[in-house]
C-alpha cells in the first residue's frame, strides 16, 4: 500500500476532502494522515475519524495495520494556519518521507 493509495481512498470516500499521508515506517502498512474536509464541520472527533475509516473500507483491516489521524474542517485548518500550529505534513523541514 502506498501513501498515494491511502490518499486516494480517503479523498474518494469523503468528497471534497484533502488528505496528505506519510508512511511512518516505510513498510506500506503504518500511516499517518492529515485530512481536511467540509463534512467534518459540526461532527465530533470520533465521527470524523469514523468517516475516514469508512473511506478506507476493508483495506483498513487487510493492508493498513495502523492509521494515525489528524482531522480538520476548513475553518479549523485556517485557524491552525494563522496560529502556526499546522501538523507536520505542511512543514517541509519536518516532512522527510
């Protein structure tokens, strides 16, 4: 499983979303993802994560051993930008994979 595969699954499964994924161990089975989606607005963190898990479907049980998530709606994402608290994936000096 590649990071591009995981990104595509999420973005297809959650229309209008943007997913950026990195392989935490280089094994193709342990991933970390940042997902921004309008569908997350008004939903709890648990509900947001469930939407991502649903988008990954059976691959989450078969090919993906671990998936660490950070989820944002667009307003939260904009706030994180203003506060300088965006996750690792948008900080090139930290993104080595």
